[in-house]
C-alpha cells in the first residue's frame, strides 16, 4: 500500500494511492476516492519527531571519498523543521556556496522501537520512502553539521510510504539533476543493512511510529543550484522531485 499525506480543500488528510487515485483511509484501508494525484497536493508522507541518518554507508562512496572502512555506523541527526514534501522547493541560503544532493532510502518506523534485534527489524518498519539528504557543504566543512544538515527544506521526503516494496537489497537508487543521472546505486551495497542500523540506533535512541532513518547515499554526491530540478527515484517505491530556489 502507498500511504500519503495530502492537502485538499485547505485540509490536511491521510490517504492511500491506488493507481492514480487518492483514497481516504478508513480504519487503515482505502475508503472513498478523494481525487486523483493531480487533484491533491502531496505532503511529506510522515511527521517524524526524530530523523536519524547514517553517513558513509555505501561501499562506492567510501571508495570515491577515500575514507577508511567503518567498523560501526556513523550517525547524525536532521531536525524536523527540514522536512518538505514532493514538489516543494529546496531553498539555498544565500550564504551557501555549495549545496549538495544526496539521494537516499528512508525507513519509516511503524511501532515503538527500542533495543531492536537486527533479525527482527522488519517487524518495526512501516515502510519506505525516498529522501534527499540536502547538505550545505561549506557549513559542514567548517564543523557546523547541525546547520549544514538541518536548515529549512533540507529534508525532502516522498512521494509516499510504500508498505509492500521488493526486498530492500533489490532496490536501486537513481538521482537525476536537470534530467541527467548523477547517482546510481544499489541498496545491496550498503555497508550496514537496515537491520544493523536499526539495532545500532535503538540501543540508545527510542524510535516511535513515524520516525525516520536515512540509510546513506551512494557515490556521486554533487552540487545543485537554484533552478535545478532534482529527482530521487528508488525502484519499487517511486520518485521524489523537488526544485532548488534561492532563499530570500
């Protein structure tokens, strides 16, 4: 099932997408038709309290950057104010010289997760969505990681939560800028899989329904500028599209 949050007639609602139709949710199942995808404004499909991110988690990116092989996940946080949905603008602060895209698979938690075992991680996952871990490279370079990762609009999510995707290792991530492929990777190339990441995170951080785990980005991270159209496509899930604009 493809779960969405959408705005229609000035109201924010939750629904499910079947084909091109958006259905209202009734007791967790699709009910009456609210409209088509063209009739509604899709929002970020969840409202997490916590966004935990894994860095340097793809073998090809580690090789590309010349970084040492990690012996445990490297974690950081993004703030919820950074979240925007599909179609929303990514705003580049005027002070930022290099703004970067990072196409990623996002895991959405379905129930309270604390001390999760890696082999039971799937029991705590509601589904998956596409993410762009937007980064202000020059702010990160000077040590300002919180600002670099958590400025407004720096965490696009969407277009929906896919609750019945193919097995995660079969998923492929493709990022396009202005229609050109700039990242191409496979979830199978993660250093630490989803189960290992959830087990590591929930040893210390309790995740609640709707919270999000970003799982890292393949090689090819690069710059984007105002006017750029950026798409993150994950096979079996969908495509997240946003446009970059200058922040006033």
